[in-house]
């Protein structure tokens, strides 16, 4: 009799597994991939020591972000979406005084595979792109080996972080910042940290 009960329970096991799998898949289907909760929210920006894109003797670190709120924007000239984002970021800087710092990395720089980026060529590409589309950046941090990007949990570009005057990350956005994203998601947090 107990063997019969056991076999009935085992018969429902595939159905239970299927139900759990359906719930998991439905959650993924209706979630927005650009709204991933960052583990760094309300935590300090990770420690880093990286050169300026234009002046390798100038080193930026966590302390260079402290003092005023800043949007830390991860980008690259290879990033198509970044091209659409630059004019709006430039507007935010010029019209609203938003301090934006770029974290530049080159997708083709992979020393482990023998591929090295040409920094002089990167500088020319960056100057050309920013000259055409607008330059929102107060300065650009060169993150060739992606140490800062990896510590921030970056999965691509563009990605942006609102960092308060104390160097604490208050918001993370995956994707471009446009008028709607600024108005609905970032401006309320920016206004709060700017007071």
C-alpha cells in the first residue's frame, strides 16, 4: 500500500517540476533586461586607479569622483547605442549642469588573446566622435583592461551610474540615457543627490 502511495507521488513530480519551470520562464519573459538590480546600489564606488584617456600621467581614482554628484557613463566609440546617447548627455551637461564622467573601454583590447588597443588611435576616434555628436564628459577614464568596468558589474555599453557627492552609487541604468529615461528614472534621483 505504501509503495502505491510512493509511485503516485513520483507521478506528480514531473508536473511539479514543469510548474516551477513555467513560473521561472514567465518571470524572465516579462522582465525588462535593462532593469537589473545592481548589487552596488547604496555602496561606494569600487576602488580604482586608472589614467585619463588624453593624459596617461593624470591618474583618476575614487577620490576624483567625490565632492559633487556625477553620472559615471561607461561607453566606447564602437558602441552604436552610445552614438545616440551622446547628444542627449551633452544637453544634460550644457543645459542642466550635470557632471558626467566617461569610463572608456575598447572592445578589441584583449591581451590574453594577443590583441592590444592602440591608445593613440582610440584618442583620434574619440575626438572625432565627440566632435561630431557632442562632448558631455568632464573627463574620460581609460579602462582598457576593464578593471573598473568589471568591478561595477558592467555587461556592455552604455551603462550609467548616479554617484552622490560622497562617492556612493545611488542608481544604475543599463542602456542609453534619453529624455524619457532621464525624466522618469534618473532626474528624481539626480535632484535628490544634488540638494
